[in-house]
C-alpha cells in the first residue's frame, strides 16, 4: 500500500501534510524525512490523518516523536487515535 503525502503551505498558517493510505514500513521513514525538512526550517507543522487507515508500531513511535516536537494532528479516526494511544484526548 502506498502512502500519499500532499503538502499545503499558506502564508500565516502551519504547513499541513495530508496523508492518505497506511503509515507502515518504508513510508514511516519517508514521512519522517518530510517532517524533519519542515521542522528543521522551524515551520509549524500539522499532520492531517483523515485518510490514514492504519499505523504500524514504527509509525506510532515516529508520530509520538512528532507530537513531542509540537506537531499537531488533525482528523485522525478512532482507530488511529487508539493505535496512537490518544483516544479520549482532544
């Protein structure tokens, strides 16, 4: 399964990476590199997870690391929230 990453950059708003597919395997490394690019440039970053159906263990660890760097998650399904251990949190 492929992970599609679309980028939205608008003046005065966070950079938003819209993800579609499953965040597994080699796609975890790809997303990590893409996020690092914006974070190293001191951009505010959001991950739009509306189109994500599943995240494997390495993906969960990577996303939790991004949360520690103040990356905001939007649109995660109940399953993805549960996989991330975020169910019940705003």
